[in-house]
C-alpha cells in the first residue's frame, strides 16, 4: 500500500480519492474547497493543509484539476517538494503539450510522470469504472496499476507522455461531433412529422447507433440537460483539440465546426448545462425551440 497525495477533489477527484482510501492506501487530499477536503476525511482520508504538504514525502502524487494553468501551478510544487522516484499521475484533461512539459521537467528531478485522462463522467468516478488512457513509460504504467485499478475498468497505455491527452482529445472530438449530429437528426424528425422517439430507437439499433444515442436520446427529446459534463468543460476540451490539430498540422473541419457550436452554446448562456444541450443551438439556428 502506498502513501498518496491527491490534489483536486472535485466532481471527479473526490470519488476517485475515496476509492483509493477504500483500496487501503494512505490518502492525503487537498482542494481549495474545504467542503471537498471534508468529504475525503469523512471517507477515511487525511486532510492536506496545502498543496506543498500534500505532495511532500509521498510515494505517489495525483492531480485531478480543471485546466492547464491549475496543473502547471500544482506541478511547480511537485517539482520542488516531491522526492526523486515519486510517481506523478495527472488525471486532468489538459493539452498534450503541458503533459509533455511535466514529463520533461519531472525527469530532470527524477520524477516518474504519467498523463492519465479519464472518460466515463461522474458515474464512472463514483462507481470506479472509468476508462483511463495513459501516456508514459511502460514501467511507470505498470507501477501505477494499483491506482488505476482502484478507479477504473478499461485501462490502456496508449503511447509516450502526452499520448493519453491526445487520445482524450480524440474522444472529446467524437463525443462533441456526435451530439451535434444527433441534435440535427432530432430536429429533422420532429419537424417533418416523424415520431422522433420511435425514430431514435431505430437509429440506436442500427449502424448510426452509439453510446450517446443509447444513454442520452430520452433526455435530449425531453430537453432535460442536467450535467453530466458541462458545456463549459467541453468548450475547454475543444480548445485543446484545435491546438492539438494545429500542432499535428492536421485539418479537422468537422471538429472546428463542432467547436463553434459549443462556443455558441456557451455564448447563449448554456455553459453550465450538459453538453447534450447542443440541441438548443441547433434549434436556435432554425428559429425553433425557446433557446
Ligand atoms: P471540478 O471543477 O469539479 O473539480 C476540480 C477541483 O479542483 C475543484 O474542487 C477545485 O476547487 C480544485 N482546484 C482547482 N485548482 C486547485 C488548486 N490549485 N489547488 C487545489 N485544488 C484546486 O472538475 P471535475 O469535473 O472534477 O473535472 C476535473 C478534470 O477532469 C477536468 O480536466 C475535466 O475536463 C476532466 N473530466 C471531467 C469529467 C466530468 O464528467 N466531470 C469527465 C472526464 C474528465
């Protein structure tokens, strides 16, 4: 069993840290939110007083933070205060470039660094069934298995440092684009006299079928957009995707269009709704609905 310092105990990090406690690890957690730290101590974890104390002297340091700048800031403390040999796992969704930077700078201090973004949302975090896409060295991946298996089900090493973020970007590209097309399909059916509910059932069972149609068709038809995964976070992810495409010198026109639709959803005030609320943008473009 390991001593673990965990920074970022939000929607995802909170339950993930709880699973590590349950697996028998000594988990010290820190978050700007006192309530988040209290939830971890109630689950048997230890309260960290600040990021420095949380990352100092641990076998493993974990971050689960919103964006690049948060990871950069906490990683500066890791660089300064974690001992050589410490395994650093970042579960956040950030740019591949920042993950590569943590690996390069970490290696200079003898740290072992993995980027390990996740998919599966809050239910995946709560149930310990996340999919985890990992970038880094095979031996570091192998020594992180006890952590990954405590929080996830589908766990894959997908390449060198940064590759986990690249795969996560690909995931968010497909998810965003699929929502946009499902929204258009709903509008088409609803406005040409077809039974959209029966129609979506057929789509879900055929070649057009997807996890999104399986899980979200009912709530989209009902215009129920409780998050889930917020438009604001998907907007951040579309920025990561476009930057990655530029870095790779790859054109992603459908991705660029999807990014604009998600930006529009945000501009229309839907940032805190679930990303399936892209339907509201599609409706507004045709003068339908109430968005
Ligand atoms: P969240 O906002 O609920 O949690 C982030 C936490 O980090 C907050 O509690 C905040 O107080 C804390 N924090 C920020 N900066 C800090 C700092 N410097 N020191 C200490 N604490 C700090 O976000 P989340 O939904 O848990 O998402 C975290 C990451 O996981 C994001 O990159 C997101 O894109 C990704 N992700 C989220 C989901 C989802 O469904 N929510 C799914 C997959 C991936």
